[in-house]
C-alpha cells in the first residue's frame, strides 16, 4: 500500500507538470496525508475486528501481525509527508514574506526618492540574533569600563536607581523594541520570525528599516558618528538626522496607505509591548525617544525651510551637536554654531581621578536638559542649557568609596555660564537635600558637602567647572587643575 500511495502521489505531480507551484505541492501532500490516515484508520479497525475473531481462531494471529506492520509503515509515511508538508509551508511563507518586503521596498524607494544600489539581504531575527546584535551594539558604543563608569556616574547624579544594572536593563529595553531592524555593519535587514508581515504594523516598521538600508547604500551610515565612543552628543545628533528622516518616511508611508484597515491596526502600532520603556528611568526614556521625536522635528524644519533636497544634504553633512538639533538655525546659515571641543587630558592623566570604571564623554545641550530636568522644572532646565557651546565630563571610581567627577563646560557668554552654574547648584541641593553650603571656601566657587563627599561649582568667564568627589582635598586640587585648562573656542 505504501508503494501504491507513493505512485499515486507522483502521478498527480506528473499530471500537473510545469504548472505546479508550492501551493499545488502543499495541496497534493495534504491530500496524500489524509488518504493515508484513512487507510491507517481502516487498518486499525481491521486489527480490532481480527483480534476479536482471533479469540476463537488462533490461526489468524499472522493476519494481525501483518496488519500491525501495515499500520507502522503507513504511520512512518504520514510522518515523512507531514515533515515535507511543514517544510513546504515554511518555504511558501518565506516566498510570501519576500514578496511583501519587495513591495514595501518599491514604495519606500518611490516615497524617499532613493534607489537600492544592491539587493537588501533579508535574515531571520530570532531571539539569539537579537541578543548578538544588542551585545555587539553595546560593545561598540561602550567598552565594559566605559559602560560601568557611565552607570556609576548616573547613580551619583541621581538619574537612575542605585540597584539598576545598566547593561541588562539596556539589553531588555532594546530587545523589546526590535521587531525588524537594519544593521549597517552586516548590511542585513533582520525581520522577526514572530512578526505577521501582512499587518499594517509590520509594513510600517519595515518601511522605516528599509529606509535605513537605502540611507546606508546611498550615504554610508557606517562612516557616520553614530558609534563614537567618547562623544555621545555628536553621536545622538547624527542619529537624529538618520532616525528623523526614517520617521518622516514612515509617516509618509502611513499616509499613502490610509484605510479602515490601517485605522483598526494603528493602536497596535502605538501600543506595542513597551513595558520596559514605560518602566525606564526618565533620563533613559528621554534619551531613547529623542532621536526619533526631535530628529523628526529637525528634519521637517529643514525640509520646510530649505526644500525637499535638504533630506539628502542632512545625511551628507551630519549635524554635529544636539544644540543644532534643538535649534535648527544653528546647523547652517548666519547663526551657524559649531561645538567647542574640550580636552581633559591634564586632569585625567594623573591619579586624581580613580582609574577604575573610567568614563569620558560629552553631555551636550540635550544631555544637560535631561540631567537638570530630573530635579528642576522643565522650562528652567531648558533655559539653563540654552547657550551651551561645548562640554566634557570625566569620571572614575565606585558608587561607594573613592570617586571623582570633572565636568567642564563652555557657554556662549558669561551670562549663560552664570545661569547654568546657578541651575546646577539648585540641582544638587534638590537631589541631595542633606548637602550643606560651605561659605568659608573660595568666593568664586560654590562648595557643597555631606557625608558622601564634596561638590564644587565654579565659573570663570564663559566657563563652568563642576567637581564631584568623595574627598574635599581631591576636589580642591581637581578644581584648580580644571580651571587652568585652556579652551580654544570655535568661531
């Protein structure tokens, strides 16, 4: 019977000939499985009937054994056909998904006005791949010591809870966001194997990621500053141009696809699993959303002000600070304002800053807004950050024990520097109410102290130095060294 069923299956395939596709193959396999299952059922009924007769006819035991073998053979054939059926269904789904992605790609090319220069490779975004991509991304941005230093600094500034484990939190946070992602290093578009590509939510997310693929092929995202290790402000500014452009494209795609179906599925796009994002400390939440929301505002402002071609120009001439993102007029034109680079080698090369968990980075105007806004009203934080021209912070040490922070910033004017210094003083007093002001210290600096350590905030013209250390003598030496650093202003 096994051979007869196989011959019938092959005959039906032959009759369809060149007209056969995966759907036909699936249909034939399904029919074959059903027929064999019926045969197995009939054989089982025969076994039962024969067994009943065998009670009075022992000579029929051979017939029972023969039928048992038939059932085993049929069952093996069912299992083989079901495996083949599963594989064909998988292949059918792969072909269907590739067609969906190809259609979305054509729409994105048309809307964005960019062409693919080479085929976009599609890969499956499994849980293992998600973990690998996130680990690689974290490692590229933050080497282990730098990440631990950032975590310690955030805790000292009261921006994240003391118990938070930053690496694992970031991994979980990123994993929650990934349903599809384009990786500019592997040049692959990863699509979740748990994602329904026939939904509007999937289409919209893939349109965003395909836009990134087109950006990369036309403007080489790998050479952009998005992975700078010691200048988060510039990396975030670059990300704003990239994500802002793709977010606008996503909006254009939704507008083109407007339908009742889209309206029904839109809540799904807005309310995707965001538990980790909702639970994130406000500082991290704002940092994650800023490139998308403010980036879209920035690109749209340039689009309206300078015309549609500016979207490509922004990817050729990447913004260099979040100040330019927050104030688009400072990106180009008469009010263009380039950031001032600050080097702290004079204070980081010695032993005044502990060597453990070293962190060296730039906060930028957006970063300062977020920091001050944690303990001050939003408008006050924005006003104090306005006028930023450059900064750099260096940290080393532990949450408990030796630690030191040096933060030097330069401002557009002495008045802007004074506003920031005053706001920073209010920030620390609010964050740590037990801090007491030490009026017997140098008149040009504000000194605050509690059992955790000392904080000094000093202004020198258009510069502000902030020192944070567990030891007062160390803080005083760092303050003197920091105020003596020469800063070369950018015109």
